[in-house]
C-alpha cells in the first residue's frame, strides 16, 4: 500500500509542481525561450487556427491559389518499367544492339548489378507514332496508344538514387531517408478532404508484395498521424480490423467510442497534446468507415460495360481492379489515391523479370485499365479536376544487364537514375505534349531535364499550392515535400 501511495505522490508532483518542472526541464528552457522568439511551430499562424485544424484535421481547406486539380490518382509501378521499351523510342540504339558499351557510359558510374563492360541492348517491341501529337508508344501498350493526346510525357526525368527503397522514398517523400511525410500526407495536410466519411488518403497495393521502401512511402512522418495513408485491401475486410467482433452491435460500438472520446478529451485538457485530438478524429473516422468503405470497395456495383472497359474481374484482386477503385474513390471526394503495383523490375534474371516476357505481362495488366481510367474520367467530366500520374522510381539502362560480369539468361536492363519517363494527365496538365529529350542512346537527358522534386512541385502546383510555402515546422525549422529543391515544370501546364 505504501508503495502505491508513494507512486501516486511521485506522479502527482511530476504533473503538478513547478519545482519538478524546473528541475527536470531546465536544459530545455533556453530552447523554449528561443522558440517563443522565432514563432515556435506556428510559423506566423494564429494559435486558434491551429487548434481548430487539430480538432477537425481533415476538414476541407482552400489552397493558397486556385488549383485546377481537386484530387490525385498516382499509379506507381514499383521496380520501374523500362522507358526504352514503352515511350522513349531510340532507333539508333537498335543499330548498336549487341555491341560493347562505350567507355563514356561506364567511367565514374556506379550501377546496381552491371560489372565490367556490358553490351548495348536495342529497344524491344514494334513502335509507331500515335495521335495528333505523334507520341511514340510501343506495342507493349496498344490500348494506351489511343489516349496519348490526353497526356504529357516527361521524358528526361532523373534522380540521384539507383536502389529501389531510397528511390521510392525520394519519389514519394522528397527524401531518400526514412522519416519524412509522404506526398499524399502533405496534400491532405494542406487540403483536407471533401468526404468526411472516407479517409482523405487511400493506398491500394497489388502485385503480391509491398514496395521495397515499405509503408513509409505512405506514412505521415512528422506530420500528425491522421494524415498517413489508409491501406485498403481487395480481399477480406477492406481495412484490417474494421469489422466489429461478434456480439458487438452498432449501438454498443457508439457508446464505447463516446466513453473513449470522453477520456481522450480529459487527457487533452490536462496535457494539451494535439495527437490526442488526432486520435479522437481517427476513432470517429474508423466508425464512419465501417459503413462507407465496404460500399465504395464493392466494384460489383459498377455496370458490366465499365468492368469490361477496365478489363476487371470483380472477384479477383488486380492492378486493373485498383485503378477502377481509384476512380470510385475520387468520385466520392477522396483527395489522394496512391496505387503501388509490385513486379516491374526487369533485370533479365528470370522469365518474370525479362523484357520480352515479364514486362509484356505487366503491361497487359495495366494497359487497358489505365487507358480506361482516362476515358472514364473524361466522360464523367472529372478529368479536368483529377490529376493522374504514372511512373516508376527510376529508369533502365540502354545496356543489357550482365550481373557480376556474366550475361543474364533473359533480356534485361539494370537500374538507371539518369533518364526515365513519367506521364501525367488531367487537372492542370497540357494535352498531347512531350517534355524533355534524351540522347540518341537514351542514356541521359539532353534537354528539358526534370528532377523528382520538380515533379512533386508540379503536382502541388496543380492542386493550388506553392511548394515552397506548404511547410510544417519540425525540430526547429520548416520542412516541405521538396526540401530546398524543385521547380514547377511550367511547360507541362495547360
């Protein structure tokens, strides 16, 4: 009993007495004083505004400037598709197929798997120009050829990272290191969401595995956790543990949440921790999602001709199914839908990683659906307000991969940060346009080079943000998605 009383007294003094505060926190008083002089975490905002934001963090907000796009569908092909087989046609590369790689491509360079002197590898597939824009697309994507006039291609993208996990982190969080908020988290932090019964940031994964960078690519980092992505599954419960246990009625669940909410509010009144209010918001969102998410995830509600348009079997999980779900989600006011599809890594070490087999199969899984997405959004009058982005984390080399100096059993290409292609369509983006150009071998950009941070800045611009002003104070300085880099690709804007 005495032990319990002593523990109670200790806890009381720790929470209530100034003497304990000064004793334990003296080393932090200087930092607290400096924070008060520099504005702390408020960056000029009124404290009342910040508290209102914490109380209802996902409430719709107006961007700093009018944005053409209201929502984003980002399709990430994890592993990185080969731009040289899909969009960046290089007839000169075909002429040197099988010849030794020139020394200038190797000197001072580091590759993930290439060793020694590899051979050049010409583009695979049959190529032709399409639409009024004359965009080159191979027969790997026959359906997509029909919508190139709706799209802007960024053909000279580049990055510093040549391994999957850091490259994916850089693409989606602006940093190759763990701990930064993802793009979808930044967007929902800045804009909230229009449907308070659904998450503002939804993640759909396919391909059998998660991205190499793990769930950090849709995490909230140092932003409040309410802004992290909610992963929805295509089998079983759409969200893990969303269903109530047997015997728990809707009324009982409501009473339980009310009781928990009362305790959390008391905790907030005592400690004033904003994460406590975020927790209340998340509990309420989960309660609403029990009704709204199963309905929105049921694609059997779609007409038969729409299912056929996307090439979807409603009883099977697939990338095509997730693309259709993405349209359903943005139609209901979800702000940011992130799709990850694993299996685009074409090294040539196996048939499923071969340019002539594996890449063709992956293209079949997405070609019809991503084409249908553009056409479907357009026929519903949603394309002008929905920004669609498609790409990987880096490109592929114009040389054949020779793992550890030996030829691979199938045709494949190594990771390549110097050049890759991303396409964008919809809200705020120019139609039928190609920006940037690589050299005749497709090794590096020679004009219109665009960096990952430029892509991020452009996406935020289409949503109405100045990427330099969408910031969050953390550890003494303002952070942003593009860090200290990035320029809007204005040539790609409508």
